[in-house]
C-alpha cells in the first residue's frame, strides 16, 4: 500500500439525519424494515404494518405518488395519520436546463440548502441518468470542473434516490415499468466519489433495484470510482453493479498529477483490485474511462501502454474515450479528433473495445467533467457585483 502522506482519505461531514421534534419524517430513502418500524411507532398495529409498508412502498416507488390521500387502497382514516407523521419529499429544482441534443440537467437544492446536479442523457437505444453521490468533491482531479468545488457533505440515501424521482417526474415516467421507459440506465458518475459515501449509495441503489418499486436491473447500473482501492471488492460483493474506473493515464507519474488519489492507490493496486472485482467477466466488462487531453495522455505510446496494462492484468475491459469537455479556467485542451480516432483504432486493433463517447449537453455544461453547482457560480458573481 502506498502511504504517500500527500493524499489522505477525506473526512466527510455527514448530513444530519435526525428529524426535528414534531416534524414529519421523510420516508424517501428508508429501507423496507425502517419504514415498517416507523409505521409501528406511528401507531399502526404491528400485524398491519407489513401490509401497509408494502402498499406505501409501491405507491411511492412504483407510481411516484407524493400525497398519502392518493393511496386509494389504504383506508381513508389512515391518510391524515400518515400525513401528520410522514412526508414524501422531492428536493427543490433550483434550475432545469434542456440542451439542444435532448440532454437535461437539474440543479437540486436539498433541505439544508446544499445543491447537486443530475443529468439525463437520451440516446437512440437508451436513456442514462447520471446521479451525484456528494455535494462537491474531494478528489481534485485536474480535468474535472466538480473537483474545483470543495466537498461539503455526503448525500443521504433519500437524496440520492430523489434525483431519480425528480427526473422521472420531469420525463412523465410514472408508473414505473420495465417496458418503454426513458431512463433505462443509471450511472453513479455525477458529483463526488461514490465509494466515499458507500453506505448511502448501497442503500439508495438497493431501493432503486427493488422489484416492488422502480425495478431497475443491476445490469443497468454502473458505479464509477476514481480508484478507492480498499472499497472496490466490497462494492462488488455488496452492491454488485457494473464497475467503471476513471483511469485517464497509464503511468503513475502522470496519474499522480491529474488524478491525485493515485498517490495513495497507484495504478498497479487499482488494476489488481479490478482483476479481483466479483462478477467481472467478458459478458460483464469493467469500463475504463479515459479523458482525451491534448499532448498530455493521447499519444500512440499511451494507447499501447493501456493495452499492455489491460492484458497484463487479464481484465475483461471496455475503454470509453471521452473528448475533454472544456470549462472556464480549465488547464487542458481536448485532443484533436484525428488523434482521438487514431488512439481508438490502436486499442480496437488489439481486440479491446474503445468507443469514443460523443459529447452531450456541452451547451448547458452538462457533459462529463463539467458538473458544478450553478448556485456557487451565481453566488460568486453576486459577490463580485456587491464588491463593485
């Protein structure tokens, strides 16, 4: 284990989860057992609690209902009791932006005023929702706009699930169905590092995959990490979704600079953890994300070294080549298209899939690496105006 003191795991200040005395409890994000226990504490007889729990669960996660009065198979006299004790939240949507290519970006404001962004990306054969795990980020990856925003806190399980609920509201996707849905895939690739918020991410994805609710298949969910090596095996065993690795460089010297977590968990340890990832095989490949930075990591030699590494560790791999998406003050430029194509062809020639991910939502700063709470930018602009 590399014990370089220049990078340490972050100490995240969690969100307060206690409900103020007398305030209704938010049931979004509660597990089934937690919801059942809460119903019993609210005075519903234990012998009825399991049935009521199942009914409420389906109304909330299958039909998207936020009003207990709309739950028609629950006795009317229970509606005011439920409304007094509980609420079914949605975060405020501070802004919703719609790109000319169909991409949608939502800035969501949570109860404590913290904000995070969520992006929906429609394609011909799928619709992907990019969900955030944290407010801000601590990893400071040099090419990523989110990394310029300080880490504020982890998102709760309810706040993670709420991002999907808001997107489904906007897309008119209730009741939930496995047929003809617009959101077919979920990627934990928004703001923050999911493996530094492991418990809440695990709980939220469990709710999203529940067969009595949203019914999202784990094969349609991808968890992306910059390389928190000690948590990768646990993620495979306990969450068991697809895995994506933000690699972006093939030498420790370069990766130390552009993905600082590499100073603690270098490439060799990261790829060894990928090789041991439970369930990885040729039909369920690990995705390696690789942002194309002009004259930084885009040479033929870099492509060949990437192939060598993937072969050395015998990894069932797919490489996603991501043209760098610019943001104000970014220290890099995107590789030329000819260079990106040549890089891709070298990897394909070695028998490894290396598609180029076409930029989506650039016009609304919703593309990969561009997310950063708009409110922060707005507050800074206001502060400058006040100082004049």
